[in-house]
C-alpha cells in the first residue's frame, strides 16, 4: 500500500503570509498585504501553491470582495 496524495481544492493567501484554508475565506493576518482579501483557489499536491500564485485572481466563487 502506498500513501496517495489527492489534489484537494484549497485556498491560499498570495500575500506571502502562508494563510491557507480548506473552505475558503479571507486572509486573517493583519500584517499581510492581502489582509481581508479573498484567498486564491489552489489544487496543488506539494504545498507550493504555485497555481494560486500564478492565478491570484482566481478567488473562491461566492466571495464578495468589498470595494470602496
Ligand atoms: Zn495573507
Ligand atoms: Zn496549494
């Protein structure tokens, strides 16, 4: 038997703070440049979140981005 990593949808902050969530949401680190901005969708298996960083605008559907 081998341990198989499955690509699970997760959401990461691309502001560099390392925030990530399995259910989406916004960055909770008030010292992050993306504080309170929606996390980006990612499906990586290696924890590098390259997908999210390459497509930082692919935010979770249903997320409301408050614009002043
Ligand atoms: Zn952040
Ligand atoms: Zn990822």
